């Protein structure tokens, strides 16, 4: 069955009395020649109502989608926190594990490190390119680690007094690697 779309024509009587064969589209009730002012107003009111309804439905759908996205973000944060709590390790072989920025390190010294303490981190190929040779200054951001691989060892606590820094190695005074 080939169902062709219905072609709408005006159908209003012309001067000769025959039906107008002009095609009409969309919400129009008659062709431009035969349409009345009242029919134009009806069509415009219908278009406005339809467009307003569409806009309100779109806005409502957007609000629903936004609330669902926010709920999913909160749920992901909750699940990440549960996973973090389940997999976080605080010691390996008697060494304390800490996070400095995005990376995890081992600390064998005493007393244990606390969040906010400044430490000297070992040189690696990235810090050598960005900061030059020697240890890099960093700040402990979190205790424990979820990283499962090998951990580099923290060189030592960073000097806290300005006098100690002047006596120490000049390389330790560069920026942080965090």
C-alpha cells in the first residue's frame, strides 16, 4: 500500500466559481488570496500556543535532565568515596603512605607526616625538565594512598625556618612540583 501524503488545497470558490487549487501548507486554513482576517488571527494564535507549549516542554525537560545529572554526579562522588575508603592504604612495610598533589609517596622517617607539611620529593625525569636537577618541594595533601604500584620515597621534610633554607641546598628553593 503506497499511501501518498495528502495534498491540501484551498478549495474556496474563485471568481469563476470553481474551487481554488492553490496548495496550502502548515497551519493555514486557506490560500493567501482567500484567507480572512479572522482565520489569520486563529492561525497565529494556534502557532503561538503551539510554540509556547513546545518551549515550556523543552524547558521542563531541561530542568529534569539537569536534576538527573546533578543526582548522578552526587552518586558518583558517594561511590568514589566508598571505593576510596575501601582501597586506601596508610602503611606499606612500616612506611607511611601520603599523597603529595596527584602522586603517592612513602615516608620512612619519624614522626609521621601530617597534611600540610612541606617535604622534598625525589627527582624524576619530569621534575628534572621543569625544575632542574635535585629534589622538588611539595606539600602533603592527604594521608594514605589508593595507588597500587611502586611508591617513590620522600627525601626529607622541607626546612621550616628561613635561616635553615638559606643554609640548605639552593635547589630546594625552586617551585613546587604539585
